[in-house]
């Protein structure tokens, strides 16, 4: 087995044809702050160095998949970087890097999958969720547009009308609805998630590598031709503009006070 100790907020490993990527900040509900986004980009490159790899599973440690982006930014209106444009663009770069990995990626989703965490899941090739998982996209309530290439990826998976309704309403939806919309490949009992993902990974890992990975590339090329995520290069500009909007900052402050910063939003 190969692993790397270079990462502080995630864990990566590879054994033969199967690898694993774990969001490893369970006490903080696996937030996607700048450090984690950078590490996810680097992890995608790390996995691509393993020639035998066919499948990578992506999961969150602890009681949630991911509570999304670091919400402190939305309350202060400052992205806290010497290069705000790059910092605002990290989420898009992360999603692009995960989607571009050679190996087939399977997201194992449980607990809560929120905002940027949902974008990470959308960047994976396949998605299995435990029954009882709660999904939400609270960005508009936080006074910002959904960035990180989230809009085209959701349109590609669930269509424009469902994307508009879920993103604009910010309402929570469950795994069964996510399955009906086409976002998920499968919903399994909560206690069976690990086994279901492991079984699917083993099934794919047993397939001929060239045919398997060519199918991924071909499907992604067709999907990109229909709804390209490449047009999301300007998401960072919309995010930075929204962080300067007084009405948006007031909404974010009220929302964070109401929901509590340490709980899934």
C-alpha cells in the first residue's frame, strides 16, 4: 500500500487498483477551507502518479461527508489572502482537478453534504449515499452565488430547473430526492454504505483498465460538450463581488447566528 504524509487535512492511500481519499477533520465536520482545497488539488495529482490505479473512493471521516466551505469568510467579507482572486478560485480548481483525475472516483456520502461539499461530490464520477443523508446548498442565504463550478455540474446532473430551485431556495433535501433527481447512483442503508462503496470499487477495479478509463474520458467529453464547467472561470469574480455586498453580509451574519457556525448548515 502507498500513502502520503504530506497532507494535514486529508488522508490518501493507494493499494493496487483502488485508492482512497478521506476528508480528515471530523471534529470540524470536514470543512473545505483553503488548505484543504489546495491539498485536494495536490491529492488528485498524487493519485495520477499511480499507474495501476483504476478507482478512488472519496469519503468524509466522522459523522458527515463535509459541512462545506469555511463560513468565517462569509461573515467577515474578507477572503483572508494576499491573492484574493486566487483564493476565491481555489474551489473551482479543486473541482476541476478531482473531475480530471484518470481514475474513476466514487463519492461515499453520509450525514450532511453541504455547499462546497456537494460540489466536491458532483465532481466525482459516481455517488452513493446513506439513507438519512441531508443535502443543502446554503450559499444564497450566505449572500453569495454558488461558485466553484457548482452550477454547470448541477445542471449537467439534475437539469436547470431543479438546479435553480435547490440553489435559490437553499432548502434541505434528502438522499431519496437526490436519487430521484439523478444526482445519486444509489441510496443504501446507513450501515451498508462502506460495503456498498467497497463492492462497487472492487467491481470496477476488476475491469480492463484501458476500456474502463476510456469510458470515463468519453462520457466526460460528451457531458462537457453539453454543459461545460470550463465557463466557470469567472465564478471567483462573482464570489468576490458578493463578499462586498452589504445586504449579503447582513444576511450571512444573521444566518450564521441562527444556525451556529459549528453545525452543518
